[in-house]
């Protein structure tokens, strides 16, 4: 998934952008957020599955009324999914979008200069 396409299929412009320190920093910022959050969510999901499989008595424990631990944890799965999506949107708006826009603007400007010189 993270393997880049063969060099001969990647346009020179794109290779030039990928080799800049600004792009590497942007990619590092994305990975620094996405990988740990993804790993944490997968572990949280696996905890739910394992508890459901190996601790059914615990999961059946009534919290209040007809609501048990399994239902609460299941609903928390949905809540955490939406919370992570909102967290990522905020992170991207503040940390990823501005440098990405700067990289894009510079690439457009550089392309216009090259085309004008031709």
C-alpha cells in the first residue's frame, strides 16, 4: 500500500515534489497522527471482540436497567469512531492542510514558470 509506483510512471514534477523536505515533513506529520490513532482504535476494537468472546459474563453485567457492559462498549465504538474523525478533521485543518496548500501552490507556480519559459 505504501509502495510508490515505478519511477518511470511517475511524472518528473511529482518526483520533485516528493523529494522536498517540506513534503517529507508533511508526510511525517500525517503518519505521526494516523498510525498511532489507527493502532489505538484497532486495539480498542480487538478488546471489545476479545471481551465478547472470552468474558461473556462480564459483558452481560447489567449497568442500569436492561443496559449491559456489551451494549455500552458497542455504543462507545461508534462514539470513538466519530470522535476520531472529528479529531482528524481538526488536526488536518491545522497541521496538514496549510503545508499541503503551500506545496500545491508552489508546484502550480513552478509549472506556470516552466510553461512560460517553453
